[in-house]
């Protein structure tokens, strides 16, 4: 008897379901039928190496580990303009462009200079910010670094896959240490395993401002092209649709002075 009852209940449920479906399909006025509501926003996945304050870095905000920085603010605006939800993938710098190519990422923003070599592999947006490259050294050694020539024969730390790695490779007699993450390099410097770290100037300035024992060797300058000092967003080669949108966002943010503001705000967040 009990079994029968269960069967009857099941049957009614199934029938009720069918009935509902029927009303749905015959209801031409509502237009929505029984399809689930379209709440799923398009998603854009951005790749970055969040070891790079003030561009992109981790910060505890209200007890939650959050990726912040002026690149991240720009990425958020890109997503906003594209009416998409932003997903951030934190990866090693040297694996970003490959992940773009395989489709894991939609775009990359990571304090990246659009070098000639990279331009062959991916497409870049317009330049959204200009920087330079600096040399970080131990504070008590600043006096030993008066020009780029003083790097010759030294132990130099660079991030793996970065433009600085290339710069370092061009320094006569230098002994390079290439590591995946920037804080590891700064540790190498502090412990004396490298004499200098070549890194983007805004990042070097941050470290020098926040840590007592290291400083920027400001007399050491490199001669570089605009592609090597400007920062741009990368998309997969041929993704013109997204690239056009990104360029429109960059134009809007640059004209409004928003990028400058993002830089100032990001610098204030660094500890
Ligand atoms: N600007 C350098 C480059 O394009 C280094 C960038 C490193 N970025 C980072 N988020 N760690 O190669």
C-alpha cells in the first residue's frame, strides 16, 4: 500500500511537470517560456603575476586576501565596459603569455612591456602607462653603482621571463639569477646572494620606500625604446574584438586622469 502511494505521488509529480511544460510552450505571450532566467554575465579572465606592487599585489582587505593594484583597477574597468564579470588568475609572470595562447586567459595585464619579441606572439593594446627600469641594491652599496657599467661582472637578480632578464643577459660578465617571483629576488638581495635586482622603477621605488636596508641606485639608467618602458595589455593574437574594447577603456581612463589616480591609490595601499 505504501509503495503504491509513493508511486502515485511520483506519477503526479511527473505529470505535473509535464503539464507545466505544456503551459510553458503554449504560452506565447510571456515569451520567456520555462527557460532559466539569463543571469549569467559574460566572464573575462585576466592573468597577472600579483607580486608586483603597485601594479598588482596581494593585500589583506577586511580579513580577506585580495589582489589589488593599478593594473587590477584597469582590468576591472575593462570588464565593466564589456559588461562582463572579471575573474583574476594569479600566475608566474613567465607563464602568462602561454596561458593567453591556450585560451585559459582572455587578457593579460601585469606591468608588461610590449617588446618586439612579445609582439610577435600576442597583440598588445595601446600603452596605458610609462615607466622606466631601475636597479635595487643594498643601501650601503648605493655608492658603488654610479652607472650601468658598474653592473658589469656583478651578481644580478631578475624575474624569470621579464624584460629585465634580457637586460641582464646583455650585461658583460654578469652572473644572473632568474626567479619566478619578485619577493624571492628581494630576499636574495637582502641576504647578499645577488648584488643588484633590475626591476620596473615604480616597483623599485616601493621597495626602497618601505624597506630600510635597500635603495634605488638612481644613477644607473638603461637606454630603452618606448615599447620597453611603456605598459600594455595583451590579448591572444587576432582577438581584435576584445582589443578594440580594451583600447576604448584605456582611452577613457587616460583622458579622465583615472589611471594617474589609480597609480596614486595603489601606492597608498602598499605596506
Ligand atoms: N616590465 C617587465 C616586463 O614586461 C616585468 C614585469 C613583471 N610583472 C609582474 N607582474 N611581475 O617584462
